[in-house]
C-alpha cells in the first residue's frame, strides 16, 4: 500500500506548488493602502457597489498620484491594485512579458479552466493592421447588413410599435461585425449568429460557475471536473464545422491566385500565414475571440447611445442637419463623409463617457514581480487597472461631469485640437478603449459601425420611451456596466425621409 501513500504525497506536493504559483498573495501587497467599506464589507456589497469603493479610493489616493488596493469580488476577494494616472505611460510602455493583457484575460475570465478560446495574437494583429486598412471599403457592406437587419427586426410600423433595443442591436452588431470577420454568407447564418453570442455568454457563465464551485486554489481541476466543462468545447467544435467550408474555399482560391478581393478576417488570417495555414479549428477560435471582444461591448454601447438620443431629443435636429449637409455633398456614405459627422461623433463619445461598458480599463497582470520607476512594487500575478470611470467623471478634466452634454467633445475639437477628442481617440483623459499597444484595435471600426447605424436610425425612425417611463438606469455588476436590456421603447417609421 506504500504506493498509495507515495502517490498521495506527490499529488499533495503538486497541488501545493501549483497553489503557490497561481495564488495572488495579498500579504505581499500590504505596503499599498487598502480601501474598503467601513461597515458591511461583504462580498455581496462589492458586487453591487464596487463603484463606491473605486470612487472613495480615487478621491483619497488616485487623484493624488497614489495607487491603492481594493478587494476583487469576482476573484475570491483577492486584492487588486488600482493605479493612478501618473503610471499610465509606464504601463503603456511595459512589454508584454512584464505586464500582460492576455494573461489578465486568461486569469480574470478563467479562460484555460473553462476550455474557452484564448486571446489570439494573430486575430489582434489582423484587426490592428488589415481591418484598419480596409475600413473605407467596408462602409457599403456594413450598411447593407444594417439596413437588412432593420428591415427584418422592425416590420413596417406606420404606427407606434414596441421594441427592445437590446434584441435589435445584439443580432445587428453580430451581423455587421461578422461581415468583416467571416464574410457575407456566414455572417447572416442564424446558427452562426446565435453561436457567436452564446460563446461570450458561455465564457461568463463558466467563469462564474467555476468560481462558485471551486476556491482559487482548486480551480485548475475544473477542466476535468466542472459539470459544464464540455459546453465551450462543443461550441468551438461546431464553430469550426461552420467555418471550414468558407475557409477551405478561400484557402484554395488564395493558392490558385484568385483576383477576387475578399475583405474579412478569414482572408486576412490566410494572407498573414501563407507558409503554414491554420487549421479550421484554429481559425474558428481566432474568430470567436474577436466576436468575444467586439459583440457585447459594441451592442451595449449602441443601446446606451440610443437611450441617450431618446432622452435628449433636443439634439436630434442638429444631428439630422449635419447628416443632410454631409449627404448633400456626397450622397454615398464613405469613410470621408462619416468623418464629417463631428456632432454625432461627439454625442457618441459623451454617451460612452457617461455609460461605458466598464469602470476600469487597461487591465494587466504582472507576469513577474514588477517595480515601477517610483519604487512601487507589485508581486507576480497581481491584477492592476486604471479607474477610467473616475478619470472621465473628474470635474477638473470634464466640467459638470455628471451632466450629459452631447456637444462637449465637438466644442473641445473646435476650441482645441481638431484631431483629438474623436470617439476613437485614446489619451490620458480618455481610456475607455484602453491605452498603449493593446488599446482596442477595433475602435475605428466601432466608430464607423455606430455612425452607420445611427444615421440610418435618425433618418428613418422616430423613437420614444414607453409611456410613463424614462431612460432606464444602467445595471452594474462588479466593474461591468450594462444598459438595461429589458426596457421597451416605442418606434415609428418616419413619414417623410430625413426630416
Ligand atoms: C464599443 C465597443 C468596444 C469597446 C468599448 C472595446 C474596448 C476594449 C478595451 C478596453 C480593450 C483593452 C485595451 C487595453 O487594455 O489597453 C480592448 C481590446 C481589444 N479589442 Fe476592443 N472594444 C470594443 C470593440 C471591439 C471590436 C468591434 C473589436 C474587433 C472585432 C475589438 C477587438 C479588440 C481586440 C482584438 C483587443 C485586444 C487587443 C490586444 O490584445 O492587443 N474590440 N477593447
Ligand atoms: C450588506 O450589503 C449587501 C449588498 O448591498 C446587502 O444585501 C446586505 O443586506 C447588507 N448587510 C447588512 C448587514 O447590512
Ligand atoms: C500623460 O500623463 C503623463 C503623466 O502624467 C505625462 O507625462 C504625459 O506627458 C501625458 N501625455 C499626454 C499626451 O498628455
Ligand atoms: C519605455 O521603454 C524603453 C525600453 O524598454 C525605456 O528605455 C524607456 O525608459 C521607457 N519609458 C518610460 C516612460 O517608461
């Protein structure tokens, strides 16, 4: 029986070593001030009121250039470090082998334990380079998907009809984004659309499910023991089956030297690895990663913008005027003409400032112990992030920060630097799309996508809140912010085009 004891000892040592490697050790962070609730400092309180702690910490430390620590309710209550703005340049500059965004994603969403798709360097690369090169050519195809989705989800409504914004925009965004990811055919396939949405939801569900069942010390067992361990694998396998015919046909055409110019991520992935083509499963994973990065974030953003449009109808005439003016100069939407919609751009950015998809961005995990230039030391596997919500609600940067001022950024462009303060600009004061090398490479695409939808919406439809209701408040869970997905608004087709 000695071998049983021997084996048990080995397993025990393995588990112990593993826990040493993966654990975020709060004791090593005791030199950083901790901010917590004075009373009722419970896990539940953090889930619903994390934002209050962030605000307290920012006023007490962050605003004065000092990092602070607070509990991370979705990570077993381990500490996370919230950085001051003065560290931003250094974090932007740090190499991925020191402060890593992919590692943060893997650890934070338990991507390996749930057998999810992982952050894909080639997918990020084609988004950063090829997508941005092709934005102009993508305007017309994206409009096609937008108009067609409006036709299917908003049946002819001469009279007011009820509508849930989330139910319209989630599939619309999947199609419009899918057009540049997988092309015309697959982006409209209902099973594919459903699957791209289910993937993101599945990742959230698995990470919450695993955390509910296992303490952080035991999470590594999840790939073999978690009841839902097959969910994401099955989904990824089906995605690979659906992508295979499209991918194989493209690959054959590429090798045959076809002249046809496909403009989507499937094509760009092929062109970026001509020597050693990826397998259909690898391509499916890369695409699912992009859908995960792009679908829910963009859908939440457009829903918030449209709520703000309904809540502030006083802006509509000026926005329509700008659209008419632009179309009078060039009747077909193009990259250039969309860039002229500066008031709309400002409205979008203001809406994002007040209703972003998260309170913190530029999240990183320390690969190894890291010491900042001023001596601030973080042990390995520490989560750090920047309190974007506080930066964008600081009256010193944005006067009357809680007031919706749709033309705020338009004025800033007129009065200051016209090239700054775009929806897609990232800067010290504007970090909703992150910062540095990892700053969202999809943000210029998002700006186009949103403008295409909003121009169509403003010209063709009228919207109001259901009688007796107002703009529904956002829903906050930990640092995530989502617009209300259930509220009903009412929609009516405009009688005369464009007025
Ligand atoms: C409103 C919608 C979106 C928001 C708010 C958003 C926000 C972000 C943020 C905050 C980051 C992390 C940046 C950092 O930590 O420095 C990021 C990364 C990323 N986003 Fe977006 N994003 C959006 C839409 C999209 C879309 C449509 C795509 C493309 C399909 C996309 C692709 C990516 C990729 C590939 C990364 C990882 C970049 C890297 O690792 O280098 N995003 N996004
Ligand atoms: C603590 O806060 C949570 C979340 O807000 C709440 O559900 C709970 O009732 C509070 N407990 C006490 C003792 O106040
Ligand atoms: C951003 O902030 C850092 C530190 O406060 C500063 O050194 C840098 O010049 C700023 N960058 C810009 C573009 O304002
Ligand atoms: C940025 O990185 C380079 C090379 O790693 C280094 O020489 C430079 O001092 C860094 N700058 C800042 C502001 O950290």
